[in-house]
C-alpha cells in the first residue's frame, strides 16, 4: 500500500507516520508514504493557496491551480484535460477528499480501502476546496464522523491508521479477529496483572484456564457491551444475519435481563 497526502500542513501527518507500528511497516517495505505540500505549487511569492468564494459567504476556499499542480506532480491527471468531458473511470490510485459532507467512514469502508494499491488524500482547509478539483481529480469524498474538524489532516491520519493495520503482514491476523465492529459487535473488556488492584479483581473465569468458558464469557461480554453502548449495531447485525445461533441466544438473554432490571427498578 502506498499513501500520499496532499496538504497545506503535511508535517502534521508526517509526524504520525514516523511513529509506532506504521513506521515499522514503512521500514519493512509493507507501506509507502509521501506527502505533498500544496504551497510548493502556488504561483506568487506569498505562496497564496486560497481566495474568497464566488457568490459570497464566510471563509476562504483552496484555489484550483495549486491543487491541480499538486495532483499532476504525483502523476494524477485531470479527467477533463483532453476533451473537456469526463473520459471514463480513472485508474488507481484512489483519490479521496476528506470532508464532513462525504460518505461516512466505518470499519467496512476501512477494509475496502485497505485492499487498494494506493490511496491519495486531499486534506481540506478553511471552507473547503473549489468544486472543480473534486470534479476533475477526486474519486470519493469521505467523512470520518458527523462533526467538523478544522482541517483534513486529522481525518487523513484517522483513515490511514484504520486501514494500514488491516494490510497483510502489518498486524497478526489473530489480533484482528475479535476487535470492535468485527462480526457486528464491540470488543470485550480485558485485564492484565496484578490480579487484584485495591478492591478490584480480575474475573475468576479468566484465571480458570478453561478456554471454552473464557470464549463464551467473552462473547457474552461483547454482546452486553454492544447492547449498552451501541444497540444500533445489534439491530443491524440481526437484520443482516451477522450473528450465529450462540450469539443470538446471548442477545436474547441480555435483552431479557435488561428488561427485568428496568422493571425491578420501577417497582422499587
């Protein structure tokens, strides 16, 4: 996988990729990374990259010309360059504009993007970018959540972090099996040493050495946590048939326990 980030402040992302597991993945040749500073492609001595939007309104927009030159510098062509009309589907790399108005990013989309050979991220600033850049160069607009960030760099880091770890040989497959959002459930709680911390102790089942009981207990805790924190995931999983019979039984029991608890509290 190769990641390219086009940004006014590429150093924000540069710091991230020099740290932790992704840095090791780059050293091992599993992941490649480059950043492109939009200001390097500005026309004037002030390296101006923004201007006021036509039609009025607050804020500034990133200019077409510096952005276009930044894309061209990495071999990404304007899809309207030759005829003035769209020339069909562009080949890889996949070009992504990070924006609050894009497709909502989630684990499923992360898995899709992790299968790409190269991802190019355009990081917006201010009020965004001129629409002609999106029309001419971008394949997909993606939002990392229903909120607004001051820039696209934080969003780029989020998408890179969520995708590179899914690439083969970056992390052992066993570590990914029971993570949150895998199989429609959140991850179970975990403990390590010491066995007792003040009045808090590690659950007995985890000290039992009985692997089947531990597996079932962890599944039960995944169901209970998901029902409490993200009941929408349970609803979606049931509708899409993501759960096996054992998981559905735990869901049924957990729902019944929640109802009994609520009724007891009302009676009290």
